[in-house]
C-alpha cells in the first residue's frame, strides 16, 4: 500500500476531488480544506495500492497539479484495513510486481548526481580494490564491490532510454565517467607515490594472483554475469523487494577493474590496463543493456496488465 498526498490550489481542488472520489481502488480518502498555505488550497491524503499509483499520478499530472502543487507517494509499511485489503485484491496485477515509475525515476535522479558523497565512495572503493589486488584478497575485494555506488547510475542509463529522459541519461553518463576517471587518477597518483618511496612492492602485480587475476581476463562469462546482474539489479530497484542488490554488487567487476587499471598505470603493466579496461567497459555496457531491456519488458507487461484487467472494485462484499 502507498499513501498518496496531494497539495493543490483551490482552483484545481474540485477536479482533484472528483478524480480521487471516482477511483474505485482508493481505500481511504481524507480532504483537509484550506490546509495548504503554499500553494493556497487543499490537501488530499489517500491510501492506494501500488498497482494503481502510475495511473493516478498520470491523471494528476494531466490536471496540472505538479505545476504549482505537490504529488507525494510514501510506502505504508504496516496497515490494518479491510477496505485496504479489498482494494489491493481488486487492483490489477500484484503489488510486488508493480513498477511505480515516479518512485524509480526520482531515485535514479537522486542517486546518479555527481557529488562529493558519490565521489568519496568511488575513491574509497577503488582504493580498497587496489589493496585487495596487491594482497590478492578476495574478501577485501568483495568489500570494495559492495562499497561501490556505481550501479544506480548504470541502471539510470537504461531507465532514461525507456522513459525518454535525455537529461537523466546525460547526468548518469557524466557521473559514471567522472567517478571512474577521478577515482582511477587518485589511486594511480597514490600508487606512484608509494612506488617511489618503496613502501609497497608492486612486483607482486606480475606474480600469480589466483584470487584476483580474473579482473583483467575478460571473456564471455564477464558479459553473461553483467547481463544477469543488470537484470537482477533493475528488478530489485523497481519492485517492492530490494534484497537482490547486494548480490549484484558482489557479482560485477567494475570497481575491481578500476582498481587494477590504477595499479597497472602506476607500474606500467599495460596488458593489465587494457584487460581491466575491457572488463570495465563490458560490465558497464552489459548492465546498462540488461537494465534497459528489463525495464522495457516491465513497462510493456505492466501496461498490458493494467489495460487488460482493470475492473471496478465492488462497493461491498457479502462477507463484510
């Protein structure tokens, strides 16, 4: 269940009220007359199934509510309501499968901004990956994978193509390019300093590394893992179940590749630089393509579900 809150002007209030009262799948509706000071008007609060969120948001946008007012959606973690249960049962589709596009798009915009927090996590993750490579530690490498914040910007590329958001595409692409470039440059500089001071023995990079040598050995399995992880990650972002993201983080080789590129540049191991660079490109491209295809499929399936199975909720059940 979602809580829908609409703050609207007095001029649009009758149209909003008419829309919400005519919606058969709303289980609770509250109208606060004159409660909104900016914009000057009314506030509507409604409990709705996730499955109906897209249609209601689209209708409210067509009315122009978002131009001067606010449309807000918030998840309701715990609720006890027989009308709410009836509304969810009668709404087309399943709540866990419903893609609330406003929710997904907002997260994509928020988490694909290039800012100090994103850059800090990228640099720290790349540094951690470089340490894992030098020590051939798989455990530390997994930690670096989990720490990396790059997945949402990658998924945002596919979302931008499906939802036709060129600004989001440019923002996500810029964030990815700057994030990887700066984190690699920072790690390379630090590695050069350590190499000059003989603090770290970089000759270990050319030795057998059974735990981390896969980073610069790109193959068809690299693409397969990227495609599967990209699809799973997008499903976690768009559905009500987001537990699959950790599995995505520790499956792909983006952060490890950036760490190995930095070390290869510092020590002049160009074969590893090229191999890791190819690994990075394959992983990003694979996840972006898989995310795009998954979102496109979700959009088409959900559109057919809502158009083909919409039916009015019964006014009253015999057992209530």
